[in-house]
C-alpha cells in the first residue's frame, strides 16, 4: 500500500463526531506525519468545515454512502478509511464491501452486533484474500473494554503464569451527554429484531461475533440489580455490555482462546453502597428495561424517537465534552484463585470527546504501526493493535491503563 495517496481518510467528517475527529486530526497531525483527507456527501459542508478549522492543504473528497463508484475512487486512494457514518446497518454496507474489494483497511464506531455479524459472514473470505483489515467498534464501544481485558490478561500471565478465566468490569464513573448516533443505532437494531426471530436469537447469544468454529459453550451470567460483594457496591445492567462483551469474546477466539475456553466476562454499572446505591441501581435497571420496552413498541418508539431522545448529529456541548470522563474497573480471577485488578480511565465524555480520539488513534495505528505481514480479515482492536494502541491511547488520547492492588 505504499502507493496510496493518503494514510487516512476521515469519512463522514461533517457529522457531529466527524467534526470533533477532524479538529483532533488537524491538531495532532499538523507536523505532516500523517497524510490525511476528509470525505462526505456534501462538498459545501466539507468546504465549510475546512474553512472553519483552517485545513490548509487537506483534500476534500465527495462520496455518498450509496454511490459505490465514488466510494471505490475514495478507497483506492487510502491506506485506511475511518467511518463515522451510521447507523451502519443503514449506511455502512457498501463502504465495507468496497474496502474489502480494494484491500483498504477500515475502522469505525459501530456498536451494532447484528450488522457486524452480517459483514463478517458476507466478506471475511474476501478480506483475507485482498489483505483488507476490518476493525469495527473503535470507540467507547468497545476499545476500553477490549483493551482493558487485554491489558489485564497480559499482566495476569506475567504475574501468575495464567490468564484470568473470570473478569468483571464495573463502570465506576461515567459522565457525558447522550449520543444521538448511538440512540439511532439502537432504535434501528430494535426495529430489525422486532420482525426477525433469527436476529432475536442471535442477540441472545454472547458468542454471536465469534468465528463459526469457536469452542465456547460456558454459560455467561446475565447481570441484574444486586449487591456485588467483591467490588463493594450495588450494580445494575450496563447498556453497552451487549456489544462490549461480544467483542471481548471474539478477541479470545481470534487469539487462539488465549483467555481460555471457560472464560466468563461481564459488565455492570456500579451505583454505590447503602440505600442510595441500591436506589440508584434500581432506577438504572428500571430505566434500561423501560427504554428497551419503549423502543420495542411502535407507538412509544415513535414518541421516544421524535420527541425525547437525541437525534443523529446531536450531542454534548464542547464544555460537556471537556468535563466528561469515564472510569472502568476490571476485576480478574485466575483458575488458581489469584486476583488481578485493572483500571481504565478517559479524560473526555465517552460518547464523543474520548471516542473521537480513540477512533483517530486506531486509524493511525492501523496505518502506521501494524506490520505489513498481518493478514486481512475481520479483527478486533485487541487482536490487531493490542499494546501498540494502548501506548498510543495513553500518549495521545487521554486514556490511562493501570494495574492496581487487588
């Protein structure tokens, strides 16, 4: 790929998160170390964004998500295309197809397991043949979870000679505005599932993103409102656990069952101790269940979609992004009973501020760090970038990964 004009093309640069990414790339790549361009469906919007930021010398590329010829012309110029254009189940098929066919590496922000599975089944063999490395879930879902487990397991192996067969992730703190794009993806997934019994079955399978020949059968625990004695807090279901856990299990499968065939992984919101923590856990649990029920019923889904929930293109203010943060704690136990504790933190709101930096660094890592002999296929952040991306995120994206006393 040495003949490609650009290292990275930011596709969907004028979207809400795309604009944050473009500003970040402008500041981070001003030294010329990365050759990059911005792309989207509207030249006038791209030009306005370029003028507002002052993108002197950064090329503008026009390509609609449904225009295969334009997408092909774009992809043929890039080592890596990073896409912010979602919901991906509605707008992402053609871009992935073209990246696979042109041998162009790809990363995105999707958290849509049904679409990821469809892309894997449809394109995995062709990606292996063309050399295209496709990496979904490179934002808050699911880089902190996937790399947090990777980081913990590496230290567990160094400490005790064995990886952990049980890991529980607890969201200790999370502050930031709701993502309109994430909500839109969730709404679309519920719409798809409401008329598709096979999809509903897939969404209940924790291993749905693992390769077909995976050997995993251990029953994964469904987190409910309860008191977690080990963590010392009431816990409630975490709305992003369904996608994060699937990515972690795929990483285990792709790495030759490095975490073991009996590996159990779960995620939950920690709401605190005592009566207040219990009330918060109950409210979180009820709220999550009410939201999913509301989205499943067409009349309430319409009300939520049109009147209440944020829409694509809407998100937190710059002040809210700067004041946002997240703090995730991973508690691991080896088969011998040794314990390992890891903490992953981010210095911006998870849905936009931190996500923009994570996706940008994932794209740079794909373009600059991953060795040429790594084959094409559908990878996870941990299996294709691993420690290289951990180092980048700590150096350039405001994340920290730390082992603490268990």
